[in-house]
C-alpha cells in the first residue's frame, strides 16, 4: 500500500454527533465548538452527517452546511468526510457531488437500506457513486441497520474501482476482515467501538468511532500506542474505555447516549435529538449513568463534573423543515 494511500484519512476518525437546540434545529455555534474539541484532541478526520450525525433526519442543505462548517473549523487540521447518502442511487450521487463542491475530502457510502438490493445492486450503487465523484470513497458495511451485508465478493469487486479506497466494518466478522486485508489494498476502519483494538491488532487502519465524540484523546493514545507496537498501553486505554463504550453504545442508539453524555459533561449545549429518536427514558438513563459510574481514568476526560439532565433529554424534536430522506 502506498504511503499516500495510507495517509488519505488518518487513523482516528470521529463519527460526529450534530449538536441541536432544544427545538431540534442544528446548533451551529455548538457544532463548531464540538468540531474543534475532537480535532484539538487528536482526531485525524471527522465524518459529518453519518448515522451518529442523524443523517436520516437532516435536510440536504444541512448536510452540505455541515461539510462547509467542518472545513472551516478544521482549517486543514483534519479531513472532513461526508457520510449518509441515500438508498436511492440518483439522490446519493446528487448529494455527494454537492458535498464535493462544498469541500468534502471523502465520502462514506452506506449500503442501501430498506429496499434490500441484491449484491449486484449494492455493487452498482457503489460503482456509480464512485464514478460520479473524484473523492475517495469509504464503503460502510452495517447490516444491523441496513438489512444487508456487503458480501466478501462484492468488497473484492468494488475494491478494483480506483476511487473506492476503504471499508468501514460494523459487522464484527474478523475472519472476513483478515481476508479483505489480505486480498485487497483497502484501508480498513473499525466501525464497532467495542472492537477497535481487536480490529487494529489484525491490521485495521484505524477507527470511525461514536464514543470518540466523548473521548477523542483516549482513542488518539490507543492508536499511537499500537503504532509503537506497545500493546500493553493500548490495552490499558481499551480497558479504561470499556464502561464508557458500554454507556454510549448498548442502552439506546449511540447518537442519543453520546449526546446525553456530552451534555452532562458540558461539551454540548443540549442533548436533543430529532424524532423518531428520543432521549433516554428513566430506566435507560439510569443504566447509562450506572456505566459512567464505573469509568475510571480515561485520558483527557474528567467525570467529576458529570451532570446528566434527564429532563433536557426527554422526548424528541420535530424540526421546522423536514429532511429529504426517501
């Protein structure tokens, strides 16, 4: 693999939440602040408008503005990648072309959801989008959300496209991961927060993480340790992160829990999400808080001032302008 290929996106990528006001409008000052927080604490790249960014309920205009704001705040310090897309190939092409014009450094294409195409349809979707833009493409494999996996043969065939350079793996099939790493030049990003260190240990490039919204410095330290072949130090960070990852990823959708935790730490101004997502109910909030109580010494974080606000997080918002997802 050429060095330039390896350095395309870096290794520590954050699947950014989109901070919102209590009314459910994008909070642009809070978004700028949060972008600066993750980049200043070691993120090499930021995926805006991904699953964690609530892509399914953002408008196209908001998605493009997130790219522009990301580029502005980053000022060359980190790559800005646009996620999401659409399960309609034509709409996805339109969106990614506009994202390229807005300054995106790469695109992350999720497998078409809900309409469940065959593997031939999945491959055509990826290829046509990759044909329509000069940006490097990350394929996103998350069958738990889309209903279909990207088969190994499809990954192999897609990898032959000059613009398709990476895969984000959120299905946890380590045997397939090794095979993809052996038989292609694709960059491999772990998309499953609890499996980041195991993925890196078998050759993954890095991570595209949700919990990295909260603890970017810890992931930077973990990855830096693996680059020095210091497994014990990387394992120490992995173990310190474990209760935080559980808090963020297992009780409610990752976006919801991450916003709840970020707000409790004073890092974003409101924990609000857009419907049909809603804030954690009492029992869910209690489980998140119980996991946070088990968090010890995570690099770059201090939970002494953790102040969760269940009332601020309750329910979900109906924004004034509806999204354009089909």
